[in-house]
């Protein structure tokens, strides 16, 4: 983990510290911040007030209500620096409880690379890194307009032979306002304790006192610092209007993260006959040290029967000097 570093400067003989820094790189399991579902990302990640989508387990567990029948979702992301990110989710209705139950699996992988010694020479070994999170979600309706939901997640990070394990909770509320087409949502993601690395490469045999010949070959274990999870509070509004065969959706999310400064996500969607969709958005508006911004995407929805449907979505996002990210997702409702 690499944190932001601010060195003190001397002004008129007095030490002055730089204070206008963000918290980028100061959390564990940052892969939990990567948004899932190409539709959501094409709309700039302004998604906390959406409803009836399998992938709402990530954005707002309460939005899982409204999914009709069994739902399945798969996402693949060509992420930055040749890393790969995948997400899969499934939901089943609990009709007797007027509730929904869902499971999700998220993973981020780094391809194998050469291991180098302190002087930069190759050791002949190879290493890789893999993070994953397994989640269980429950959502229920309190009234016809209000639903609530929560998720419990098991988190696992590994770099070569070192690993860290943690647990986290998500909470969410969705409210369909009295204004037709206007919905409201709020969520708290990744509420949990610190995570720290441990493994065989942090263990060593040393001689703590070379002068004393009677003390040598002492086994030691190096302890790494613990880092908090990337907690994120979201509040958003979504407004949907239909004009004949034309569908429109506008959304805004206000975010308060622990891993960065406050920001706003904006998104819009235009649909024709609920078959073809075009989307655009902007992420992390007003964030200090902002890197990403513009998002674009499209989707196709095929209705098989009354409630059975198949949807394909694509999203493109601009990450400035870091390059471009491409997302592809597919969802099935049975």
C-alpha cells in the first residue's frame, strides 16, 4: 500500500505542512472501489438510486428489490496496467418473506511477473497477485415505496505468498418518492476493520547480536501495518421519464469516501423502445487530484417472454494518462 506523502516546508524559519492532499492509496482492498455493471459505469457511476437490477448488490443492496424471478449477471473489465477484473452475481426471490437473496463474487488479478533481488537482478522466480471478495446480500420491502438491504463480504488479498483477510458490511435504503419517476437511494459500503499482510516471506532467521557468539539463528516475523477498507457513503437521485417509445433516465450521486475527497457522479440514459440504449456520464466531479471523468456506453435489451430478458452492455471510461478502461456485462432475468 502506498499512501500520499506530504513533506514539511520551511517558511520564515517555521515549519509548514501541506494539507491539501487526498487519501489516495491509503486503504486496503482498493479493488472494492471498482464499479461493476457496464450500464452503471457508462452512466458515470451515478447508480445508487436505481432499482430492480441484480448488480445493485454492489451499488445499493436495497435496490435488489424489484428483480423479478431469478437474476444472473456477469461483468468483465479490461482494467488498467494489464490487470483483469471480473464480477458475477445471482439472485433468487424469497416469496414468502417478500424479500430477495443474492450472492456475488468479485476478483482482480495481476499477471505473473519476474521476481527481482535488491540489486534488480532476476531470481528466476515468478509471482502474481489476486484479490477477491465473496458477498451475501439480503433485501426486503418495508412498504410499497421503501426497501432496505444489507450485504456481508469476505475479502481476501494475496501478493505472491503474502495474504490479508477481512470482513465488511454494506447497507442501503431505496425510496420511491411521491413524484412519479423520481427515486432516492443511499448506501454505506465496506464498513469493516483494518487489513494487514502476513505470509512466509515475512519470516526470517537472523543474528540479532553478531558480537555475542551465543545468540544467533533467531526466528523473526515482520509485522506489516494495517490499513482500513475503502468505506464509501453514497446519496443519489434518479429521475425516469418516458415519451412514447423514448425512455430517458437522469441520475446524480454525491459521494463521501474515506479513500479520497468528496465528489459527484452524473449520468444519463436514452432508450428507444426499451431495446437500444445510449449512455453518458461523468465521474468524480470536484474530486481533488481527479484522474478519471468522461464515460460513454451502449446496451441492448432482448425480452424473451413476459419477464424473461437478456441484456448486453458496454462502457468506456477515460482515465487520462493511465489510459482507457473497457467494461462488458451481461445480465439474465428468468
